[in-house]
C-alpha cells in the first residue's frame, strides 16, 4: 500500500487536491490547471495553458501581483499573499473574487515552477463575521441577563471566569484563579451546601447537573450578594473532568421573596386569627344552650339536696337532663367540626421531589433560620398520588420544627431522603436534623403514646 502511494504521480495528486491550484513557470505563464481551479475561474486547462497568470487578476491589482511575484522569485520559499493587500481575482465572467493565495516553489529538472493555491476568502470572512455576530449576541444576552460564566478544571483545581464573575467576587485577578481563592469569597455558612451540590453533580451515576444558591462576600467593598449557579459536570473515562456553568446575581430576587413571604405570613396569621374567632364563636353558639340547660338542672339538684326530704324523682329527672344536654353538646360539637372540615380531598399524580424542593424554597425564603440542606432524592422517582398543598404544608412544618430543634447547633444540617420502598408501590420520605434530639424520658413518653405514628400515611405510587 505504501509503495502504491509512493508511486502516485504529481499530476494525480494535483488533480485530486480540494483547493484550486495553478502551476506556472517562473515567468508566470500557466502550465497546469487542476479541476477545482477550472471550475472556480470558468476556463478549461487548454484555454489557460501558456497564458500569463495576470489574466486571472483584476487589472487594477495586476501591478501588485507582479510585485509579489518578483518578491517571491528573489526568495523562492512558501509565501502567502495577504488578503489585507486586497488580492482580487476574476473569472471568465469577470466577476471579482477576494482570494487567499499561497505560492510554493517546485523545482524539476533545474527548472523553477510556482504552485499557486487559491482559497475563496469571502467564505472565511463570512465565517468570521458570523462568529463575531454570534459572540456579540452572546455578549448582549449575558449583559441583559447579568450572567457570569465559569469553567472549573476539576483535575487542576483552576477556575476560568469572565469579567462579570470577577465583578461579583470583587477580585482583581486574571482570567484564571485557583479553586481555593474562588471558594474563599463564598460565605462560610454556604460552603458546605454548595460543596454538597458539587459532590452530587460529580457522581458518575447521576446526570451531572449542578444547581446551587449561595452568598458571595465581595472582597472590594464587603457587600454580600446572593448568587444562583447552574452548570454541568463533564466526565473523562468515568472521572469528573470539568464543571462548566453560569452564575446570576439574585440578591434583589431574594430580598423580594423575603418581603413577599413576610406579607404572606402576616396575611396567614390574620386569616388564622379570623378563622379561630369564627370557630370559637360557632362553638360557643352551639354549646351555649346545652350548657345553660345543664346549669339549670344542676341548680335543681342542689336545691333538692338542700331540702330536708329528698325527692328522688326530681333528682333523677335533673340528672337525666344533665346527661342528655351533655350528650347533645358533644353531638353538636362533632357536627360542627365535621362541617368545618367538610369537602372532598383532591389528590393528583405529583412529583414528590419537586414538592420537597418547593417546600425547601419556602422555608429558605421566610427568614425562619439558616440551615444546610443535604438532598438524597432518588432520581426518576415515580409520581405519587397526593394533595400537593397539604404535603407541602406538612413538609414546611417539619422543616421549621427541625430548624427550631437545631437552633443551638453550630452547623445545622437538614438531610432529606426520598426513595421507593423495595417491592412496594410506596415512597418514603425521611427528614433528619442534627439537633440534640429528645432526652430519654421524653422519647419513652412518646413511644408509649397510643397516638404514636397514628397519623403516618405513606405516599402511594
């Protein structure tokens, strides 16, 4: 095979070239024209053979070409005629073409030939123009969205970041920074949660998606800003190689969320107070008559007990009246509670992971306390049949209780796990905090309670 390639003639290679080529004598007269050049200029080889190459050059540029040709002959080495010199050619139809041209010397039998290679420069210029336009659109999009771009080399622990990122971090550094310097500006309370998100993304068994929100303390002015980061980890032979993504300043959004949450909490408290007042009023109305009757029957009993001679019939009727009115009060109370709770529970197929994340966002924005969420949510978790609102409220209450239990903990961590129970159609959600826990007496009391786990309800797939 190698011998066959060695024996290929010049003409075979010349005609097979993908670029337009001419072979001229040192005098500049055309000897050979390959098929691509024939198509480019619109002439056959026979038509061009023996003619001066200047016939293919626009007249106003022929003097310039002769200068380049003489310069080449003075030092016959491979040479490019720059597009910036406006080398313009023409074909049979006299249509002008901006070309990139290179000249290469070939010696054969003590005769110098010049191999001229042409490339249509307009294609390169169009590609360069398209690239510049694309970069400009990207720059404008970044500017409009306030995006910063980063590329973290996970093997070398180097972060490549753009100017927007450096503004947020307040560092007067170059386009690269060590990972340690990058992390140093992240708020200490948020580093663990951010690292947990990176560890999750670096798991080869996952999808490599990285999502995190954390605070950055600007080294130039000391101002703390909230950053939302999104990215993806790329792997090389199963090992994490790069983390590429974007960041966005979401400080104003966070502040707005806190204000809205405070307003929602205030509205909810007012509503709860109104509901409590209406409920108390309804209960008082329903219990007023039975309690009045019981009081009257009680006075009869006391009056009879004050007589010298007891009338057992009167006592019996009075006590029976007390029992009857007490039962009536209880029945009325049950009916009222049933009325207040009436309404069919609406359930639907829902993504439990999304509900958990929504509940975390609510608790994270309500200013209830600082904590570090560690999520271990099963990927591609099947949908569950539930009422989203009620489950979300339950999760929010559990999260709040956990945060309150960790108020004295140095690094409060909330671990949430969701997974399908083996060989069942149920999903179990586990919420664990690292607070001090219950003392032995309280734990024993809870375990002995008949209501222990009474309200637990699995999520059905």
